[in-house]
């Protein structure tokens, strides 16, 4: 890590890693792709293929202090490493930095490679009516979620806007293995089984609530069966399959 001035503005000071220092784009020429309440994502004409994600403080003063050891960008890089180790595909992250001053709005900066053309899985499932394709996609999501939770990891923002399907994969036959890419990843490790159960309960509720208008009850039942099957690979996973999954199924409405 090194100190660098003038990353976003002429007088700002950042603590950044060597990758960003060597390939820091000109933010005056940045083209905004997306801007939300706490995030701005940009492309950079002077650095083709490079994408930046600027995160702002969500909760003060917590985030103003926490950024020095666990900024949003650093947590996302750590989460991506874990998810890739577990066989999940994520964005290709190249480096991060934090704004040194504790009181400023900018919390951290993350650089990554551009993703191939894609749609979110929410968009894909809303427009896809072919039953086999929908089943394959939901089974794949269940497998990915099982890989996280049976190993003790909790995804803190588990919904289908954070799962991408590449256009190349979408154009493949319905039965083909889909190429899903997880983005905006932030994980928490559960030391205790009861914590893991509680967190999987919360993730399944969030997933169902945010997908309630385009996934049927019968599809949720199939999803739950696949999730349970792939959880039962570890001792923790078997506990989750025996507790959280049945509890989730009981919350599903009748068709």
C-alpha cells in the first residue's frame, strides 16, 4: 500500500495498493455507468477494460472508522477470494484504496475488469418462460448458496440483482450449465451453527421477498430441495438442511 494524492480531486489523499497506483485512471474523464445512494460505478476511456466502484459512507461514524481495517472495497475483495475458492464466479477485482481523512463522504475505491455483456438474474427470470431453463437457473443458484452456507459463510446481500447471467450463457441451450457471476459480495463467517441458521433464514427470506413476483411456489419447493441436497455435504450443511430449509418451505404460500 502507498499514499497517493489527487485520485478523485486535486487535494484528496488516498491509501491505495500498488495496482491502483500503477494504473490509476483519470476520474475527470470517468463515464458513470450506475449511481446509487452509496455507490458510483464508472468506466474509464483512458484505461479500456477498467471499471471503478466508489463507495460512500453508509453509517457514520461507524464506516468513517471501520474503513481503516475493513472498508467496503477490502471486504468485497476478501469475499471474492472465498467465493472463487468455493467454485463460484465473481468479478475480476484488481485493487482497492481508502480515503485517508476520516470525515469525508468517500469511503473506498475498488478497481475491477469490465464484465462481459450480461443481465441480472432478476431480469432474466422475469422474461424467461421456458420451464427447463428456469429450473436450471434456480438449481444453479441453490448450489451456489449451498456452497457458501455449508462452509459457514453468510452473504449479506443475497438477491438476484447481485447475480449476473452473461449473454453468451443466455444464448446457450436451455439445459446447458449457466455462467453466473456474483457481484457486490460481502461475506460474514458464522462461528456457531445457530448463527449460521439464523443468517441462512434471513438470506432465504430476502431472496424470496425480492423475487416474489416472478418465481412460483412450486419453483421455490424445487429450489429448496436442491439447496438441501447440496447443503448435506458438511456437518454444518446437514444442520441447515434440517432446520433452515424446512422453516423456509413452511413460509411459502399455497399455489
